[in-house]
């Protein structure tokens, strides 16, 4: 929603400002310039991107319309999920969670955390690393290195749509110049026309440069940044899991291990110590 509002504000500000200077907004609508700029930008995107990247960008574009960010509720759910897993291991042994991590969709523990369960990469991250803990006598720093490699791999892959869109944004001013040059070429063919005709033709050509720069810095570039922020929010979840798992393998009790994970959450979204403790106590009393 906020992305749509931002797009409307950018477009509205430019058009209203232009009209305040007695400009005719119809002059800015040049279909031929739009075809040249957007057609060339899409073509360059297809040239630069293998099918996997194109598919990833198309899927990610839908998330831009979703303004929802990870908040305290999502972080608390994740920490409680880890706490329940750690507590079960501490009480019943490592093998007790085997069925939970083999089929998380059917696990009572995972199904109490619907937001986390919907994030398949996150669930795989938790389950795969718990499988490592169960099947091998892994030491904390080796587990940390293993999870750091996976986090970096996920980050690199998740950033591909953002970086691909950013490259398209970078190309738009140049493609706007291409459209403007073509407009000037057409204008030169009208050199014997009256000044009013030449002025209109030159103005239409300059709209190409205007559209290229506007689309780069006002629309496409910010969309790429939006996707980048969403990816970085996901990485916080991975880091919280990594810190909590390393602490638990290192010998910390369940509540202390999830406290380590809580400390990895930045900003106002981090649940307070009291909020996490209340949730844990509430779940204990329910149990």
C-alpha cells in the first residue's frame, strides 16, 4: 500500500508542479517515447537475465504491494518456536524432535507459529540445522560457520531481483536520451516547418530524457530499494535463529538461548525481555 501511495505522490507532485508553471500536462504524454524507453528497458532486462532471474523478479514484484514488515509479533513467534524445540530436546532428548523437523507441516510445535511456517526458507533453515545437531557431534563454532554460509547464500540469491531491477533503473536515463535523440532526428526532418511546429517536436523529444530520469529515480530505483529492505528484514530472522542455535548447542538453557536470539533483533521491532518472558510463562501455564 505504501509503495502505491509513494508512486502516486511522485507522479502527482511532478504533474502538479508542471501545471503550476502553466505547463500543459498533455505535452508530457508521448506514447512513442514511452514505447522506446519501456520497450528497450524490458528488452535489455531479458537480454541480461536468464529465465530463473526473470521468474524470481516476477514473483518478487508482488511483494512490493505488501507493505507488511516483520514486527514484534513475528519475532516473538519465532523465538517461542525455538524455545519449544529447545525445551523438548532438553526434556526428551534430541531424537524427540525428529518427527517435528522431518515433517514440520504436521508438527504441533511448528503449527502454533503460522507466520514462521509460511516462510519455507526459514523453516528449512531451522530443520536442516537441527538435523545436523541430531546426526553429528557438531561443535558450536562449526555450526555457526555452517549457518553463516547458508545465510550468505540465501542473501545473495534473495538480492538478485532487487539488483536486476536496479540495473534496469540505471539504464533508464540512457534510454531516455536514446528516445530524445531519435526525436531530434525527426525534428531535423522538419527543419523547414514553422517555429511552432519545431518547438513542439523538440519539446516532445526532450520528454524522452525527462521520462527516463523520472522513471529511474522516481519509480524503478525506489522499487529496487524496497525489495532490498525486505530481503534485509528476512536476514534478521536467519541471524536470530543462528545465534539462538549456537547458544543452545554451546550449553545454554532454552530460555537463555532464545534470549541470545532476541538480542540479534534490531530496532523497535525487538521484543523486550519482559515481553518474551511473559510469552514463555504464558505458554508454560497453558501447557
